[in-house]
């Protein structure tokens, strides 16, 4: 997958949220699998646990230390 030029992340310190839009030059099904499967996400962001894969699902990312 090849990433394209992307805008910076938007942060909201009051709600402890980060929103990032990333455009990836790859088929939608491959991208969706990469960003919704905990085993794939864990390769980049530490241990992940998600309550669903639909829009608005919540989850955690845990890092050692």
C-alpha cells in the first residue's frame, strides 16, 4: 500500500481524542482489513482491543511501559 499526501491530525485535549484522515492508494477491502483487525493494528500500535469494527466502535491500544 502506498500512502498519499495527508492532512495533519486533529486533537481535542478536552475529550482526549485524535482524528486523522489518511488517504491510501490501495483497494478498500485491503485497507479496511488492515485498520479493523486487531492483529494487524497491533503490529503498528501495540496491543489492541476493539468492541466492534463498525463506524463509531471503541477500543484501546496498550503500550508496554
